[in-house]
């Protein structure tokens, strides 16, 4: 099996290498035969890489310790699904999964766009294949996932008990899948810049991939946070540790890129920013995916010894050079089509948000790399505590929130229309009032007061935009027309949903970080403790010995100030195999807050050592994931096609009626989609436009854009 | 002033404000982050300075109080050892041979007084033992 894995890995490298050459050369020289061999090589490479993945997965499930990787991350007691999850525990396995995902995503992109026009397609595929080849080469030369054990052990080292959690099956693959999906927007951006076909065609092609990547990655990060919350037992969900920060970096720049891409599509501005952000996001994905598993954060000294580290460093260096160089080379084509229409225009709000997001990413990067930076500057590694991140990030988050709050009532190309501007002023007054109210109610932190005020502004603006949208059709009692309006503006409403998710996220973060209280107590059996509006009684401590672990359950009867009593059972597990304790926390969740209980080791039968934590508004944080997922699903749901727009599949290259000026041809130019283009910076705000008038609106929009 | 220029000014203000806040946050929360060996090599210069140290709980030295609120152990680097006293809630998976990070200070010649103790894989992955190339000699099995 090892031989099969090794041979497949080498075969994959050869296939991908050849495919890169053949697809680019064949596409650019219009040599159909060469290109076809390249495509076959591509398919063969995917098959070979799948074979490597299959071999390693089989070895993990079968506990074949002749594989070094299996011996390191698996043992005989491990359930098959966690054995399979060990695929993404180590560096070599993670690289394999990631490379495979990129290869498959790239392949499906090529399939979806098989009729798109050459040379652009060739360059896109060339970039994608180069990435896949690079990752495969890293495995071959740096981290072989199917390397044999020198001496096969009788049993493997196993997986840490903290990792044996259902989230292990979802969080890492989701984040890696997000990284893989970001490759497509990057490749499209590169191809657009290289070939100089810098109309907004590439954005239409990149949009679904970027949105999917952003969503999958975001949900993955949130699952990780939830996992940390209920597994690590310190009552928080985000510790600002390097691994977490790494995954946040590309997500922040990616969020900025999705929004600046809208400004490009709708208004023809922020083009250079969009291209640079696409490159940066991809680079940061590599940075994160590599550093997560490298152990380099553990000790900076390892860096110089690691081959892989240098390979990724070279890649990052090349990206950091190539991005700005490409943009400089195409600066004529990337000139903005319009000036910015005032500070309160949508494009300005997008620019402000993008600046805030990039600065946030900068803060996170500085904090993450404080060790190496300190070593370079002062000769000693330093670390920055959570206070650094919280102090620096809070004002940026408020700026971001403020910009987002105004968006529904702003428009592209100019300041808000007089009536919208009046509404904004009223809402701003309401927001200020609610900030004062929050102060009166006991919120004493500037950041909490700010969130309260801006949340009202944001919700109000969104509500008014939706209301004016629907007013005309609803007053006539035409629900069907309203439904049609919703479907016509689906992307706009999807963006509202996602922005609701953002509001929910900020409310959750602000509530749980500013209002959190905790206490360490020792309770005797039968003793009742009054704290934070709860009466907590230790009713029992139960010991139980299971085959693999010793379980100590601490039963707490909790009577809240209002409402029914409930029981919390935090537990401690002693794992015989690894001889270590883990805490199983107990959480009672409600919309106003969580009661979180952790039992600590060392308790006897008659008393328990506990940490109790109250985290207000935590549920809003998790709800944000649901809202974003719903919004993304609505935004990405395939559009029902009727009439003249039917052939939306990328047959552009073959369609003779394809208008000139859109030679990119990855997706036909469909201006009506711009109207509600996602991320509520929608098309020109046209409150109350009835479905029947969409064509007119579209025409106007087009003229608006071009003119 | 054109909108573009206004926006530029706004961006500069944003950068400035962020830098100021970042500086505030950093000056309140930064610490040296050293290995035990580096800390011992720096000698007296780091006495009474709050630092963060990474090392391994030496075999046979871990003592835990009955209420699990205090611990004493030797923090081992590759060449040096440092006696550590810790007060606070213990991580559940504290064990001999495990990589840990402690925060605190050494006052005078006494033991290192730590008030924070993190086990290294409190984050989600075992960072040590990733690949043969990334693992130094003597670090296997961490």
C-alpha cells in the first residue's frame, strides 16, 4: 500500500506539472491536441491524488502503523471516524487534503467553464494547476503523507482527547475547503490582470466562488469557536492564538475583497484594491494553512530547519511581488471609471469598510507575528496579550459597523437621496438615543454603547430600505408581486440577511466580552450558592468507571431568578490511555445569556471545585452563523432562468451574439443581476420598483454604469 | 476638497487612531516570550520582569496540591531547569512531560512565581511532532 501511495503521489506531481504546461501552451497557441493531453493529465492527476488520499484514509481506518503518519496520529482504540479525521490533524495529511480539495475545485471550475474563451481560460487553468502542482511538490519534497515508519510500532501515538470531538469532523475540513475555494477568485484575478481583460467579466465569474469560500470558511471558523467554547473550559471562544488568527486573516481580507468587487462591478471603482485583495487573500490562505500545522508558532527556531517553511515563504514572497507588479503594469486599464460620489456614497462606504477590514487583518497579523518581529527588532521574542487585540480591534469594528449600517440607505455614485438622507438623520438620532439608553441600563463600556447605538441604526436602515422596497406592492395587497420582487432582488435580500448576521455577531461579541462574569468556588454537597441571579445547589457528585475513562459528574440544581429550575452536569473525564483529565463543561443557553459551569479535577465525593461563568448574549454570536449561511444560500441559489437570459451556462465563447467588449466570456454579462448584486451595496436604489419595471431599471442602470 | 481626498484623509485618521489604540493595547499587554534556556541565559536582567516562558514539565517533579489550586514543578528546556510555583486553577491535562507555557516573574533567587499556566496544545493541535523536518532532535513525543 505504501508503494501504491508513493507511486500515486509521484504520478500526481508529474501529471499536474505536465498539465500546467500543456494547458497553458495549448491554450495560448490554440493547439487543441496539446491542450487535450493537458486536460487528460489534469484528470489523471486528480485521480492519482485521490488514490493517495484513499490509501492514507484506508491506512488510518485500518490502523496500519507501517505508515509513519498513521503511527503518529492514530491508535488502536480510536473510533474509525476520528481515525479518518486524523487525516487533517498532522501537517502532511492536511496538505494532502488541501491539495486534493484545490485540485477538485479547480477541476470542477474547468468543467463548469469548459466552453469559455481561450487565452483567459488557459491562464486561469494555468494558475490553478500551478497551485496544485506546488502543493503536490511540497508533499513530495517536504511532507510525505504516505512515508513509511522506520520501525512500525505496535500501537500509534493516538489523537489527543481534546481533538476527539464531533467538531473535529467539521471545523478543519470546512476551513481548508474555504482556503481551496479562494484559489478560484485568485486565479481569475491573475488571469484578468495578465491578459489585460479587465472588464467586470472576471468578477461575475469569481463572485459565486468567493462567496462560497467566504461562507464556508466563516462557518468553519465559527464551528471552531464553538468547539473551543465547549471543549477548552475557560468560558471563552476566541483566545487570539496564532492558529485561530491564521484562519481569520484571509477571511478578513476576503470580506473586503467581496465588497470592493461589488464597487468595481457596480461603479467601476476600487479596481486595484480588488485585485490586490484577491491576491492577498490567497496568499494569506497559504500562510494560514501552512502555519496552522507547522508548529512554527510553537517555536520560532524550527523555522529555519523546515524545508516546507521555505517553500511557502518563497511562494508568499512571489505573491507579494507579483500582485503589486501586475497592478502597476495594468494601471492604465485599472483606472477608476468614476470619481467617488461623496463620503456617504456606497463606494466610499465600501472603501471605508475595506480599509477597516485590512487594518483589522494588519492588527491580527502584527499580534500573531509579534514573536518574530520582537526578535528582529529587540532581539527577544515577545507576545501580545488579548488586550492588544481587543483595544486595537474594537474601534475598527465600530467603524466597520457604522459603514455597514448606512449602506441600505446609501446609493452608488452620490450622496443619499434627500428622503434617504432625512431617514438616516432620524435613525442616527434614534441610534444615539439607544446608546444613551444602553448607558442608563448599565452598559459602561464605550464599545458596548457604540454597538447598541449602531445596531439600532443598522437595523432601522435595513428595515426602512426593505419597507420602501415593498410598500408599493404591498399596499395593493399583492403578496405575489411582493414575492416576485423578493426573488428579483434576491441578492439584495441575501445581503441583508448576511448583514443581519454581522449585527448579530457584533452584539454577541460585545455582550459576551463586556458582560462576562466568572467566579471560582468550592461547593459542599447540599450547599446552595447565590450568584448573579442564580441559586446553585450541589446535589450530588457521581463517580463512574467506563472501559476507557473514569467519569466524575457534578450535579448542580440551578434556580434562576425567573423561570423554571434546571440541572447542569459539568463532568471530568480521566482518560486511561493518555492518563489525563479533560473537563466536560455544562452550558445552559438562553437569548439573554449563558450559564457556563466547569468542574475541576481533584474533587472528592463530598464537594466540588467549580468555575461558574455568565456570558451574556452568546446565542447571538452563534445565530450569526445561521444567518450568514441562509444569506449565502439565498445569494448562491441558482437563478431561475427564463426567456432571453436562459443560456446562462458559460457558452459565451461560442455564442455569436455575445456582444463585443466582454471577451472574457467566463460568464455572460447579465446587467440585471447587478441590480441587487450581493452584499447589500445593491444596484441603484429604486425603492418600490415593481417587477414589471425591472427592464427599465436595468437599462437605466446600464447607462448609469457605462455613462 | 474632492471626495477622494476626503476619503484619503479619513483613511489616514483611521490608520492613526488604530495605531494609537494598538500601541495602547500593546504597551499594556506585551511580555517577553522566551524558552527556559533563553531565560536562564539572560540572567539577572529579567529578574522581577513579567515574562512568558515555554518549556516542558520535567519528569518526576510535578507536585499538585490536594485542592488542585497550586502546583510546583521544574520547567525544563534543553539544557536548563527552572523551579516554578503556580497558584491558580490547574489545566486539566497538566502532566509530566507536557509542553507548557507559564506567565509570571522570578523575584530574587526564589522560584519562578507563575499565575498563568497553559498547556501547549490548549489550542487545537499538537504543534510539536508535525513533520520529521520540522521536529528537532529530542522533541519527539511531546
